[in-house]
C-alpha cells in the first residue's frame, strides 16, 4: 500500500524531536486551560437556607381565675 520510502519518512517525521516537543507543549497548554476553566466554573452547592429565628415572646403568667369569672354557679 505505502512505499517503503514513504513509510520511513513518516516514521522519521513523527519521531523527530520538533514534533514531539510541539505535541507536549500543546498537551500542556490544553491541561492548563482545562484546569483553569474547571477551577473558575466550579459548581457551588447552593447555600442552605438559614433556619427561621423563633421570637420568644414573653408571656405573662396567667392569673389565677376565681370561680366567678368562669360563670359557674355555687
């Protein structure tokens, strides 16, 4: 399919130091951009709602009711 000369040329080009360095630089660049984008757009969990504050109303102690206020007859 391929001639031997073309096969040898492709192998020499692919394994040349310039191609290897450029490939490593591109991979490093993609890794840095990926890391930066993940840390910048990190999904934050929505904050939990604060519990409602219960106001403690000061209630006056109930007065002792006498029988006349209940409407009871003797």
